[in-house]
């Protein structure tokens, strides 16, 4: 019997492709956690200009169309940042903040950055039928800064081959 692939139990979804974060607000797609235990929200940015730091915002909704949107608070962010690139940055820094639906770091624009927030499906307001989330990065300002966003959905309730997965951006 063939050994299962990691992709049988996770899915990777592009929130938004590599863009210049200074051209507009950068809104990720909504993803549904109906079929998953949780989601790693992963934001990656390149070098920008001091004082034009990215701000990550999380929201929850009752459907991938954005029904009933409200804040999705979190307290922990896993961070890798380095002056030029992350190739020599092996260790994550764990940031604990007061519960909020946003995160920023005052020197993020001057560094290459990788931020990850782990949201469990149970962190959403499931009692009121919230099972979708989305991340956004506000316009960083006037100077160019590259960035992209991905969702890594994990703990598939029903393992399936990558070609047979239910699309998490269509509910």
C-alpha cells in the first residue's frame, strides 16, 4: 500500500500572489475551515522602506463570500526576519501579544519577513456559524515592497489525494 503524502492531509491556498504591497490594500481570499482542523496564515514580504511596515489583519466570516465579517483575534505570531533574506534564519521568534486581530512590527519593512499565525477552526465563532477566515495586508505606503500570502490548511477531516480535495475557497 502506498504511503500517504502530506498533501493528503493539508491543502495550500494562495491568499494573494506576489504583489507590490504599496499599490493598494491587499485582500486575501476567504478560505473555509469546514473540512480542516486549522489554518496557518503565512505572510512573506521582502525589503521595503523604513516606516512603511506591513499590518496583518485577520477576519472571520460565515461563508467564503464574506457573510457576517468580524474580527478574528489572535495572540501568537511566529516570526522570521532578517536584514537581507531568510536563508540563514532557522529559528522562529514567538511573539505573544494582547488579543487583537492585527499584527505589525516596527522594523518589518527594513527586513525580509515571514509571519505565521496558527488559527484552529475552534478559534472561530463556531457557535454563530463562523467557519471561514481571511487575511489582509494594508497598503504599506508610497515605496515598493514585495509580498505574498498563503494559507496552509491542516488536519483534513477526510484525507484525500490532492487531486480530489474540496476547494476551500468555494465553501
